[in-house]
């Protein structure tokens, strides 16, 4: 294992995490996220480049803004560390391959959508369009035209499947059960997985989301839990464990 690459991908992840956070927070508000300067969330003071170094700036400033001296909060450095680690795991699992670029894409969309879905309960269309194109290009390079078209059909299939689940959910719960973003997100799942694994990742996402939703429902009846981050965690679990359809069939045979 090449440690230089592992460190490179960790650092790349920490740098992109700050950018992803800005995209997730500013894009739904239609704010510029490329050219506007970063500011302190509390006093709005413009930050210099050496105050934006992932993790390091936080440690040297002891978790406080240098201008207003208010606590910055542990959210940013934690997000940077998580993204860095996931980037490192991506390289560790897939090496230099097309699958590495799929893994990095999954981690990136997971971070951006978690930020926007948790903050606003919104999955921005721009993010879905960008990553759809990203994954189509990679699958074209990886599998050729036919393989890529197959995945586009899988995407449409999973999109329809989720749409039907929503209609069913709306009938059972008598209120909106799934957001439009969750349904559109399924197209991206099909670009990466086949329909069986795609459906399995929805199932895993529900298994993880259910106990957490119940805890929040008990605490606060009005609170709605965004499903997008759970769906992407389900997708990441299926993709990173490299599980295939045969393994699943064998598991059922054992039972
Ligand atoms: Zn400040």
C-alpha cells in the first residue's frame, strides 16, 4: 500500500470538505459559492487563506474565530476529518481505478447532500445533475457505450421504483412520505449499481433510518428526518463492501 497516496487522498478530502459544506449551505439559497470569500459565520469577518486550512487552522486558533473570539464549533473540523478518512478508505479499497472515482463521487455527494438536506430538507437539483453527468462519464469510460446505457436504464427503473414507494407511503401514512429529491437521487443509484443492489441499498437505508426516526419522533412529533443522507449511506455500504448479487443469493440459500 502506498502511504503517500493514502495521505494525499486524506488531505484532498479535508480540503474538499470545506468546499462541499459551502456548496451544501449556499446552493439552496442561490448564493455564489465559487467566487465569494469565506467569512466567519458569527461576526461575518472575511477569512484569510491561512485561517481556512482544514483541521490545522482550527487547532491553532483553539476552535475560536480570530476576530470575534467566539467558538467556531466542532462541526467543520469533524466534517473535514470524516471526508478525509472516507477519501482515504476509497483509495485503500479500490486503488487507482474507475471504481475509485465512483467511490470519491459517492463520498462527495454524501457530504454535500447531508449538509443541504439536514440544513434545509432540500436536495439541490444542481448537485443531482452535476453528479449524474459525472457518473455517466465515468461509466462510459469504464464500461463503454452499452454498459453505460444499461446503467442509465437501471437509473430510470430505480427512479420509478422509488416513485411507486412514495405513492404507497403517501397512502399508508396519509402525508408526504418521501421528498422529490430522494426520488431523483435514485437515478444516480442506477448509474452505479444494478437494480437489485439499488433496491437493497434503499432497504439498508430504511433499516438505519427507522430507529433514528423513532427516537426523534418520540422527542419531537413535528420533526421530519431527511432521508437523503441515509439513502447515500446505504449506497456507500453496498458499494464499499463490493457485495454482488450472487453473494446475496448464497446468503438466502444458507437460511
Ligand atoms: Zn468571527
